[in-house]
C-alpha cells in the first residue's frame, strides 16, 4: 500500500478512470450486440442507426485511448462490411 499522499491519490484516480473506461467499453459491446440482433432480424434501418452509434462511440474511445485507433477502425470496418453484405 502506498504511503505517500500523491501515490494514494493516483491509486484513487486510476480506479475511477478504470471504472469509466470499463463502462464505455461495455456500452460499445452492448450497441454491437444490438446491431447484430437488428441484422439477424433483417431490420436494416435500425441496424444503420446502431452502426452510426457504434462508430461514434468507437471514435470517441479511440480519441481518449480507451481503445487503440487501429482496433476501433478495424471494428468499424468489419461491422460496415457485415452491414453491406446483409443489404
């Protein structure tokens, strides 16, 4: 356990940032699942809306280094490819 005041603060800050990052990643995964469900049900309008939402959240996560830019880009690319194939 840390003894220095600044080290204790860093532990608290890291814990809160980790929790925030976890919720953001979870939100992305939830919208990806909703997108996939909409594709399975052939609901293209809803799938397009979810794809835009996922892309927005992935770009934000990449900008804040929650995900790497390459990983976010790859996920968007694969989801878009699935969308185009389904149409």
